[in-house]
C-alpha cells in the first residue's frame, strides 16, 4: 500500500523527461501527496497532458464518493476482476509522475519511515487508472488510483508491496490500446538494484 508520494521537480524537468507539451501554470512541486488530495496525472489526449485528479478512484457507477477511501491503491493481480477497476483498466489508464514515495518499515518493531527513489531518475512514473464521476449536483469529479505489485527485493525488506513503476520504454505502451493480458506484462516490480531507500 502506498499512501504518500512526492513530486519535487521543476516544470522544464517534467517536459524534458516525460515529453509533456506544456506543463500547466497551476503546477507546483510538492513534498507529499496523500489520498484525498488532488494529484498530478498524465493522460493521452491528442498529446500527453498533465492534470490534477482526486486520489481515490470513484467509478462512474458509484453511488457515493466514500468509495474513494478504499480505492487509492489497486492491486495489479486483480485489476481485471474487481468491479471498481475493471473498466478503467481496459479503457482509462494514466501515468502518475513522482520523484519518490514513502513507506513505513512494516517488518520491524521500530516502524521507521523511508523515502524511496529510483537511481538517476529525478522523475519517474507510476502506473495508474482514472475515471470520472458525477455527483447529485451535476459536478464532475475526475479521480485516479495507483497500481501496486509485490515488492522487489529492495522494498521487500520493509514492506510486502510497492507501486508499479513503469520503465521508460513501457510508458507509451501503458497508455495505448492493448489487451488486459498484454498490459499485465508491464505491471512488474521495478529493478531492485536501481531502487534506493533512505531512512528518515
């Protein structure tokens, strides 16, 4: 489970690293995003665009926004089975840019906090899903979830799971039209030897 991540980069770094046409003026670097916050997401329209969506997926069929309390993470193994994520997995995928994420050591009594980054990547992307939902007043809310997978050997020392960090060459693939089985092929733990854990 991932409940906090950061994006501490400048607009030009996002444009250069991720190929975004233009970073919107409202973009601000942030040391921490939590479920219920607006988080930066990248979706493919005519070009790759950055927007802010509510963190906690609200399926279009949901009767209440409270469902988002349990949908801020989505397990990669069951995306094609869970009603909350199945349609988004097939039709509405996104990238969530980040410069690092936080985890608590669940495997020791000290419960130390760690900041986890990827070597030589000031910004990388999590695999995500998005959806849109209309409340009773007719207000449309765009929301997103972060996909998780079993932890690699580095993160596995403190936690059983981690966010899916897409390899650079898999970003476009994730946003393109593919079958669920094909998409599952990129939902893998990131390389442990490039994963850095810094105690806080």
